[in-house]
């Protein structure tokens, strides 16, 4: 295997909404109950890391800009500062907008995937903060090449893809997702503008096929649905 296994793991309302602040209430449980169920599943899957998009990671990074402490050119195309970490927090940040207060998220070492045009000053800042990075050979991130690098350089075999909708759609469109695993809560969103589990531009019809692997009842009225993802055609 030259690339990690990708499990897209998400929590959603029955109609696929991602934002709990919009959910209807349920007598079976609360957001805290469903969060615990999701986190328990996350831990049970025992992946080598997880990956999210820039917007999702921005809620966790919480860093401030720092001036470079050296005039030396930063390493390209990659700098991996914690190869022996037990787990990795991976994010896609094509143009280098994220700032990190520390080199880990909840103990998981941060690895940032960036586009070719990212400024050296931003790479130097990441390096000074102890954050690892991988720079793509193109301005857009080559997701398949990124996964191959994570496997080759860090020994990553399984990654949890945990949204948002745009990055989930990008990985699915590229045929890189092996399993879709969703914790469905007993709620509805109902908004016409609600962000869903997947956003994929022109859609995924004709690109992927889902095959049921299992359905597991969880606490507080939630269920865990698992589907194998296969490329169509």
C-alpha cells in the first residue's frame, strides 16, 4: 500500500447538516451526548492521524503572526519535525493563512499541506513554531501526492478525514476515500443554506458508489452508518 486508508468520519443531523447550533432538540439526548459518542468512535478507530480543511483548523490553531527569527531560506518541499509522533493533525492550507500557537492539537503533531507559491516567511514561521509542513509541487494541493508523502515519510497507514464539506468533497472527487462513516444524530437542520457532509461542485454522480458495511446503534438515539466507497465506471 502506497497511500493511507482514508475514513471520512463525520457527525450530522438526519438531513446531513453539519452545524449543531442549527439542530432541532431531541428527548433522546444532547449535543454533549452525541459528541461523546463521536469521540469514542474516533478513538476506537485508532487511526494514525486526522485531516481537516483550513476553516475547521482555524478554530483550533489560535496562533498569532510571528516575525522570522532567521534569514536562512526555509526547507522545501518539506520539513517534518516530529516523525516519531504517535498521531498527527493534518490540515490543507494552500496559501498559508493558518497561525499556530503550538506544534500540536490535543497532543497530535501538526502537519500543514501548502501550495507551491506559499511565502518563505510563512514556512519560517511554521518551522520556528515546531510545526511540520509539506509543500506541493503545484499551487493547488495534489491530494494523492500528499497522502503518498504522509505514508512514505511518516508511516501513516490510516487517516480520519473530518471535514468540512469542501475538503470531504475534494477527497471523494479524487477517488481517495475508502470509507464513509457517519454518526447520525436524532435531529434535523432544515435550512436551505445548510452546509452538508459533502460539497463537490458539479456533484459526485457517476464518480462514486457506496456499499453498506454496517449500522450500529449508539447512545442518545444516534446511529453509526458505515459505507465502503468505490470509484464508479
